[in-house]
């Protein structure tokens, strides 16, 4: 089930892999073809940067595929690392 905990676990996995690869949010975003803001929100498990918005991150498959590719893993591995 996709909920706040799942979104945060996925975000933490991406953050950990990014750190291990020595990439900044900006460089990961550029290489994956997304914005730095998208990477920030995904890593935080949030759908929006608005203060009162409590929505959870729900990235598109294409976004996850791009991030995973840059990080040297498959989307399946990314989900497995996140316990999803």
C-alpha cells in the first residue's frame, strides 16, 4: 500500500544511494532529467513544498526509472531497498 511511510522509505533510499554515489540533489536531477525540486520532494516523501500541504510523494514511473538509472540500480532494486 502506498502511504506516507512508504513514500518516506523510498525517499530515504534515494537519498542514501545519492549520497553513496557522491551526487548532489542538483546533479542527480540534471542527469535524470528532472528538477532539483522534484528530487527534494521525493526524498522528503512530500508531494508539495507548500507549508500546509500534507500530500505524499507519488512519483511517476518514468521519474523513478531516470533516478534509478543514474543511481546504478533498477526500479525493482530501488523498491526492494525501500521495503516495498
